[in-house]
């Protein structure tokens, strides 16, 4: 496990990026940007025979602890500015996640074939809430957003308002 002390010994933080303060290997140079971007879009770095995501080291570097889950507020995996990182619960992280397929382009909205309307549901604390059936897909999405703000506040995964 890496500590804040170790992170500050090896890395320098500048504008959401880490640079080597101390070289761990001969082919790595002080002042060079650390790590590489992996398949999932997160930048990762190896230190003391372990791989860490850059955003996790940056969080540790500033706050001295590592939460289980760190959220990128703007949902941009490459924006590791400390102001863009916050600890979240698993539920809050899922709420803000990507849309998964479905019949609508909007979160929480799906086409209900039997009544030929757009059905809107939201889930909170393992309870699914039915918000109604709508003639218009957009009206359903707006109803979802309103309820999501009430339930999740700043952690709401919204259809509108730049929080997608």
C-alpha cells in the first residue's frame, strides 16, 4: 500500500498530473510525466511493484487517505485535477454511470410496449420507484431528472444539465 508520505516522495503534482520527483528505475527521469493511459481510459503508474491509477494517487497525495471509490465530478477520466475528484459511495457512483442500452436515449426512461407509452422509473436504496408513463419521451426524461435531484442532489446522474 502506498502512503501519502511515499506519494509525496516520488511524485510532484501539477495541474491534475503527476510527474516523477524521484526516479524509481534507471529508464525513468525526474520531471517526466508518470504512467500510461490504459484500455479503460485511466492513467496508471507502477510504483513499488504495484499498479495505481493516477487519480487515486493524486487524491491520496492531497488528503492522506484512499477511499474505495473516487468520482471524477465532470465524468472525464483524464481530468485528474484535485478539484474534480471526490470520494463517493458505490451507489452514488453507479447513479452517475453511463447509460446501458435500452429503448430510450434518456436515463430512467424506457418504451413500454403494452401501453405504448414511455415508462419512467428510478432506483434508490434498492427500491425502484415508478414515476409514471408519458406520451412524450422528453417529458419522461425531465420527470426523471427532477426526482433524481431530490433523491441524489449533487450526485444525481441527470439527462440534462451537463451531468451526463
